[in-house]
């Protein structure tokens, strides 16, 4: 287990963890990026100052021929070959793998050992409940997670895809019983998808000091600006991204991104991430890169500060 160090400049605190401003999404590893490409992206991300890598035990079970765990395996092989485990913060998730669905205590405790084996490590820095499982009472899964923390298998716990009510209930149970508490929340949140997080869920997070690590921070690539009315993009996510072009909100957001990006000589992706990073409770947006060429615009987040007027322009365009 690594010791906790003071938070470096520009890094954010997630409980006892210190993370860089951009979290690298690992869902493409073993899917649209093979192991060689994935290693190159991971190397370039770390070389660019990043230390926070997100994956899940289910990535990428949706691909024909895959069974889940492919991303963790790629990351584990990379960690072993680079010998840099203590230098990076690894987040993974439990509850959605085809063989380990749900949040029963038995499932959580079996799934974590499988993740540890694939990641080739003896501890996970941040362990998320991937989806809430309302068939399981809060005390059962939180006590199981607390046991993992006590055993040294997990350093901090977090939640993804959870309601405001269940988050509140979970935090109250942790406080009352003195067990591990959620330090972070991973919501679906970006400039064109604000409704699932803003409001009650964000209010609970703010009230309890839980930070957000938003996924789909670039709306499946739409907020990179590469999807335009007259363009065709070859990508496994092009269908999900292109749907935003059909909405007035999507077109307004693109125009605002172009305006702010031009003022800074920045990429639209960097501006979209900077807006998200400036939102209340947000610690580090998650974005993935299939190639090293996609990384510079993501890593530039750490160097871009938007003015109040620019933040307001983007916020109004995305309303």
C-alpha cells in the first residue's frame, strides 16, 4: 500500500487520493485500441502528467468474442511492464460484469479478486459500485466494501449511476456505522447532457463533500468538434455522437465551443473539458483516447482557465 502524499499543484483530492485534472478513460483498451495502441496511449498520458486511469470489470464485454475484463488485463500488463504501480491511481468498478452482476456481498468480494488478478496488483485505489442494485440493502454492500478497505484490497470507494436518495442513504449509513464512505461519484455529465447530474444529485454531493468524476465528458466525441453537418467520422461511437448534431442545443454548444476555442487557440475538446472541470463538485472529467494523437487536446485541460464570461457563454448555450 502506498503512503498518502501532499496533493501536487494542479491535482485534486479524492479522499486520501491525489489525482490529475484529467482522468483517462480505459473503456477503449481491448476494444477499439489493441494492447500496443493502449500501451502507447497510457505511456503518453503519464508522460503528459496524468496519473488517474479509469476502467471497469465489464469493459469490454459488449464486443463479440470478449467476455469482460479485457481493459483491466491491458492495464495490468502495462503496469507490470512499466513497474509504475505506485505512481498511478487506478479506478475500477464492480456490478456489471456478466459473471458478477449486482452488489451482493458475495458478488463484490468475488469480483474484486478477479479485478486484482487482471490488474496484476494487490490493491485498487478507487473502487466504484458501477450501477446501483436496489435489490441489495445499503448496509450489505457498504459493509462488504468496508471489509475490502480493511483488508487493504481497496483504498477508497465511490459510486456511479446512483440516485440522490440512495447516495444520501449510503452516506448516512457510513457516517452512522463508521464504515468506508463514498468519496466520489461518477455521473453522466457534459455540456449536452446536464440533466442527469445537475439538481438533486449534485446537491447531495455538494452537501456531503463528495466530488464528481464525470463520464462521457466529451459526449462520445461530439464535443471534440469533429462532428459537423457536412462531415463523416469513422468511429465506433459516431452514431452516439452524431445524434447531438440534430438538436438545437447541440448546434448552439458547438458554436459556443468554436468561439471560446478560437479566443484561446485551443481545441474544442479542451474547452469542453475546462467548462466541466469548473463546475461545482467536479474534480476530474473522464475522457478516453484511442490514439496518442487524441491525447494533447485532453491533457491541455490542465493549462486552460476560462474566464467567467466564457463559462457563462457555454453554460447558457447548453441550457
